[in-house]
C-alpha cells in the first residue's frame, strides 16, 4: 500500500467517526428534550391538580357551618342504623331447656307433656302476658292523668312506659350498642313519646353512636336533638330553647375536621372573628379556635 492510499483510508476513517459522533449527539439531544417536556408536563399537571384540590377544600370550608335539616338527618340516621344492624353478626343461639321443666340437666320429668298440653300452656302464658301488659298500660295512663303527680314524674313514667326505650337502655348496659340504636330508633316513633322523652332517647342514641365510633351518625342524631331544642319547651329538664344548638352541631363537627385540615381551621377563625364583630384580633380568634379544638378533641375522643 503506497502513501497516497494510506492517506485516503485515514481520511475516510476520520470522516466516519465524525458522522457517528454527530448522530449520537442529535439522538441524545432529542431524548433530553423529550424527557424535559415530559417532566414539564408532569410538573404542570401536579400544579393544576394541587390548585384544583385547594379550591375544592376552600369551597368545602366556606360551607362548613351549614346547619342540617332535622327531617333529612332523621332519614339519614335511620338508614345508617339499618346498615349497622345488617352488619352486626347474629348472636349464637343458646341451647335452652323448656320452661315447663327444670333447668337442671339431670332432671328427668315423670312424663312428657303432650302437644295439646304444651299448646294449652303456651296459650295460658300468652293470655297472662297480655293481662299484665294491659294492667301496666292502665297504671301508666292513670298516673299520667293524676293531677297530684308532678310533671317531672310524669315524664319519667312516659319513658318507663316506652318499651323500646327500656330495651335500648338494657342493650347499652350490656354493651350491645347497635341493638340499642335500633330499639331507640323505634322508641322515637312511640305516639306517646313527649319532646322530653325524645330528648333523652336521642341522648342515649348519641351515647351508642359514640361508643361505636360512628361520627357521622352521632352528628346526625345531634342535629335532630338540636332541632328539638330550638322548637320545644324543655325547661322542665333545664334545657333552654335556642337556635344556637344547631350552630353548635356544625361548629363542633368542623373543629374535629380542623384537627387535620388547616383550611377548615382558617375558616373557623373567620367565623370566630365574625361572631365578635371583628372586635378581637386575628391572633385572639386563632387562640379561641385552637382552645375549642383541644376541648372537643377530648370531648369527642371516641369519634376520632
């Protein structure tokens, strides 16, 4: 190979290297631009998503003290109680010994009762039960009409005559809170239930909802009671008629949400400023709201 050929091959080799380097550079630049565009799109998407989320939270916070309608709250509460009852596992049925024989397992009756005798005994027991219920009802009716019985005692009698209320209290004492809610919900429908009776029934329902940690249900029931307080005369039990109870339901509920949502807390501060007609500073309003949040955190700890 002469010198001329060597020079030609060297030039061709160098040219191929430059071409390859140019292709690599263009490819790399293109990939970099694509990645940069993708990153920019993601960043922009996140920015818009964050902005949208903030707007949604602000709108929610702006409506946070809307009071609930008692009728819709009652319907919602009943639906929630029904749903809880369906979820509740049925208790295992215990093996029982016939009431006509001794409860001792080693007891052997002299003879077995015939079907006719068992039927007659059941009918006798049913008739006796009906007679007792009639006597009980007559007693309560007589006492409620007796002018010598105080109004407070009459209210106690109304509660004691409400069979579902009595069942509900028994369920609370045995820790069967779902069953108690179901019984108390029926107790509310008793035609003889007075506003005072309903106040105590609702308080018992709130206790059960609290024990179950059912926050939404608790405040639905609280809204029904607030409506009762705003409309009925409950002075006999020391409860003053006021519309403020409705505000308290919404405010207390939102203080619990504000524990984890700064936007809601900010709205509560604005509400507090408005309550005082802007006669207090922002910092003072913030202190009041923070104290309310701490108080309600302890008060409603079973709902958190």
